[in-house]
C-alpha cells in the first residue's frame, strides 16, 4: 500500500503473520477491525467468532449465560456450574470441615 491509511483502518500483512516485518508496499493492505476479525486465523479471533460453547450452549444473543472476563475472554456459565458440581461431587466438599459436631456425639 502506498499513500495514507484510510480513517478507521489498520494495515494488515497479506501473509497474516503477526511477526511479519516485510516492508514491501504490496504486502500490506488497509482493513477495518471488523474485517480483520473475519479473515484472521489467530486463536483469539477464532474464539471471538464462536456463537456456542463446546456443549452447544449459546454464547451470544438473548439466551446466552456468559461471563466475560476483563481481558475479553468468555466462559459459558452453565458449563462452569456443571464442572464445579462434578468436581465437588467427585472430590468431596470441604464445607463440612468447618461445621461443629452435633451435641451428644462427642468423643467418649
């Protein structure tokens, strides 16, 4: 690309490598952030394009029950709850350790 970068656009390397430093003008093209999200193959962009989790729960729309981390990552809350239930059930809960013994059942 030769000339000014259009407003709202970034330069993208045609080879789609993040570490590309090739200065040749024909090796760069102006692209909007929305277009970049559709054409790139990096893992972050691919995850952002997902509309449902691995178990088929929606990640977008009205029915989505998703926690969005400060860094932009998403986690399906239904899957997280299921994981926690399974994990706690398999390994036992530590909540009972803090409970006092019932009266009358002390050490003899």
